[in-house]
């Protein structure tokens, strides 16, 4: 297979070496768990170039909207990790996990994967191997890391066969990590696909907001109303912009946790929609009494007393997590991805020596996603020292 060299030189990485989900280096936070909380057969191949109250808002004029993740996909986007500056001795482990995840997604739909140059594309190709649907490697879109949910384009459709996308101006979660390449990924994905692109007027990440495709957004204040991303902007100003970009009409906020993980507590490890009107909510181990556990409890309480944009009470599915194995383990079942015929989640119980939890959650997910296969993967580096999850490293592209 011919590997095509990119036409643009790679950017030089800058700033600091810092794991995305690791705890901040503060002695008082050592015990914290960083919950944050994105065709035909073929082989991997290279292709050229206190809780705030929910607040409703007027409907935006745009006919384009971000659909529910359950809707049919054209493909899933991913990014290949290749930086030993960022990952150090864990690089081989995270590459193994990303390769397994790509192979699993490609059982159900195609994957497009950005990768920093042809040398790294060759490594990715050999590790991913042959898959039922193609995994297309794109070495002409340079990246720094693997967190495609946060860096990638957010796709919108209009229901009439048209697609466009927007970006959230990724800045390394408030300049905590090298991001010279990742800051450009969203716009380059749009250019690669020939789609119209809009840059939002706020700074943030895709993992910091979840949507139901019918007008409702959920988010933590901590990862948006934050001086490291949006200095000088109020929550109302940020909310108005997010509602505009997602074409939503109601946003429900919780406080979140600032400064105890790199993302400032992305909500996609705590709450997600399985379909409009239904959410899965993280339930931490009973022994966990930190700020992240308190945020999970706040989400449960807030959603129990709220309605969505269409006035429906939420159907809430509680997913009980095991006790985190280490201080950087993302011990949550919420951070999963949905494909055309499957739900892909982590066997976090096996990682945390509590496999019975995996069995119980698999049954719950099978009921929540009828007709879809439930895959539970062992991804020890991604969820362990990486402190991230499956949703964090994937971005769905809906069928127009």
C-alpha cells in the first residue's frame, strides 16, 4: 500500500508534558479521582490529503443542528497518538488501546484517523491491521494527541442531505498541554471533507457538552466559565453561543470541578444521552467522596427535577461504577461511543478488579440500546494513566 507524504510540515510541539486527565500537582489533591470528563472490508490504509437552575433560550434561526449520537453515521473520526513527549513510557500502551478501539469500531462502520505524518501512519497501519470496514489513515492532518472529541470538528446536518461543521477553538484545556497541531484539526477536517466551517466565538472542547439532538444541552460550568478558556465571558454569554452552534434551545448546567483534572471536569464522563429524553448517569463507588462524586450526585439531582427542551421529564439510567484502581483511573461507564450497530464501552470493572460491574452494566446497555451489540473493551492505558475514555477519543460524523 502506498503511503502519501503530507504537503504541510508538522508543527513543533510546545508548552509542557502533561497527561490530559492527570491530577494537578497539588498535594491536597492526591486522593482525587479525575473523572471528567470523545463500506467494504479493508485494512488500515493511508489516504492523501449549588446547582445552577436550567435556563431556556429562544430557538436559533439556523436549520443545521447537531444530531443525537444514535443517528446513523457515515464514519467515526479518531486520532493516532504518537508523541513520546506527551505519553512517555505509556506511548506503546495508548497506541495498543487506540488500535483495539479502531478495530472494534471498524466492525460496524468506517473509521477516518488523522495521524501525524507517514511514518506514524505506517505504525498505525501495522497495529490496526485488517478490519471489516476500512480504517483510513490521513497523514496530511497533523495532530498532537488522540482526543478527537475535544479537538475535532463538530458535525451538523439539516435533514435535507447537507452537512457542515464548527470548531470550539481547542487551546489544550486552558494551555495545559501541547496543542499547536490539535488547534487546527477541526478546520482541517472540514477542509478535507469540503464542508463549510464555522469557528465558535467561545473556547472549549467537545467533551465539555453533550446534546440530545432535539434542543437540549448539558454541561459543567467548570470547563466553560473558566478564565483559562473564556476570560471575561459570563455563563449567559457562553450559553448563548453554544445554543447557537448546536442549534439547541435549552441548556442545563451543573457546577463541575475546576483545577483537579486537566479538562476541568468534562461532563461526558458523568452524564450522556442514550436517546432524546433518556440519560445515563454515573454513580461512583460508595467509598468515593471527592468533588467528582459530588458533581455526579448533583447531576442526578438536577436531572431528576428538570425537563428537556421538549418539556419531557428525564428517564434516568444509573450506571454503578467500581472503585477507581488508581488516582488517575477514569472509573466510569458513561464515556462510551455509539456506532451504527453497536455500543462500545470499557470493561472498567476488570481494570479495577470488580468484573461483576461490567456484567451488570452490559445488561443495562443492551436494554438501553435495543438492536445494538454491546462491546466491553479492556483499555488499561486509556482509562488508567491516560485518564480518558472512549467518547473522548472518538467523534461521529452523521449521515447528512
